[in-house]
């Protein structure tokens, strides 16, 4: 990977992008496994583990499919900073998608902060709806990658992907 230090115009190489595919498929797989292990009515520590795992991978994919820039405002100084090598779906020519900002904010607060706003939430997540939305977006993205020949060994990767999309 190229050095991205102080480079506001970072553009990933073909090699960077091809190597990233494995990580994207991993995020989709983890989201699927967490969703399948989650028991909606059950209140247990195991269910909490599956929910948190699901939310981590949901957030990672949301950022990938939502963000339009590698720049963001720093929380303390309110200055623009760069998430130097964050991958964006735009890198692959895939249009960003819209997600409910309040859901993303709730995910961030639930995973990263002990906050008073947690008192106002019922901690009920619509895992199935979140999964279905991400499933559609992910499939469209993977088909684009296939058409642009970014996925090397499509047949091998397709077997992994097929388990997720067909078993759902």
C-alpha cells in the first residue's frame, strides 16, 4: 500500500482494492453468522455477544457503503482530519447507499460509549431487517466486483458467498 501520511488525495491501487475483497467478504460472513446465531426472544449473555458482533460488522459495512470521503471532523478540535486509508465503496465505482443515521448513531453509542442515552433505548434491534438491507446492498456490490473482475478466484469466493445468500 502507498504511504498515505498527509495525503488528502489518497487513491488505492488495483492491488490494494483486490486485496480488500477478502475483508469485505469476511464482514458479510460475520454479519450473517451473527444474525443466524441470534435468538430473538432469548435474553442471555450469548445473545448479547451475537448482537454486539452483528452490530460491529453492520457498522463496518455501513461505513464502507455510506461514507463519501476519507475525511471527517475531529471530535475534539472540530478540524477536518483524514481516515487515511479507510476503504470506500466509491473506490470501486459503487454508489454510496443511505442508511438511517439514528440507527448508526445508536450502534455507535451502544458499542463505543457508556452513555445516558442508553437509558432511553429498549435495546431491541431489528436484526433481520438490518441484515436484509445489507444483504441486498452487498450482493449488488459483489456483482459489480465480478463484472469488473476485482474478485480473483471468483469460483472459490462464490462458494463462500453462495452459502450466505442462498441459505438466507
